């Protein structure tokens, strides 16, 4: 089975986001939602430690209804097997307690309720930046949840990733 890959502007946008953050080689990142690991791989190449959280359960999110998430998980593991700076948590983000990182990147379910919950639950777990993906009219729930909980992002990148410096969050 072939899975859709994120390419082009997605990769460029993530590089732009990483450049915006600055020197990430000694930083950690929590990634909520992994899909096939395209962003995860980029994070592993640029951050000291990556903590990725995804339940890999069928029926969650738009694409997950179309694909067997067991196969997605196997594809993901194969993609990231060469990296040793990663911790994989196979669970829902709201079940994961007391982990922190320099950066939190929210890209799990794109529903209003889940993005709001992740924004609320993880805004104080990010030491320096909180960011995410799909701040775009195609995902109005993402925009509404981010704006309600955190405010208007400091920067929105070409791939619709968004970011806040921690001091700019409406807490």
C-alpha cells in the first residue's frame, strides 16, 4: 500500500520553522501525530531528542479512516529505524502526562476539540515554542482552537505550520 507523502511546501515550511527557532541541535521536541513519519524524520535530523505521540488507531482523523493504521505504523517504524534520538509513545496525547520539551508540535487530529485539548494540555509543557500544522481554512477547527487557546500565531509558514514563542502565548 502506498501512503500519501508530505512533500514540497510541507518540507520547506518545516525547514523554515526550524530555522525560525534557531539552533535546535541541543533541543527536544514533542510531536503530536506522526502519520508516516515525514516530519518525524526531519525532526530527528535536527533536534537532539524527539518524543512522538500517536495512537496509530483506525478511525482517528481524516486520512486514518482510509488507511490501515497498523500498516501506517509499520511504515513509520521503518522510516525512523535509523534514528536513535527518538522516543515513540503509542497512545493518545491526552493520556500522556508530565513530559516536557523545548518545542511542542501539534499535528494529530485536526478537529476543534482535539486541537483545543492538545493546545491546553501542552502549552505549559513547551519550554520555548509551541507550534503545529494545518492552520488553514481547510481546517477551520485548527484555526479556531489555536486562536481561542493561544492567540494569533507569531508566524504561519508556507506549509500552514504555525508557531508561538512561549512568551507570546495568551496564558
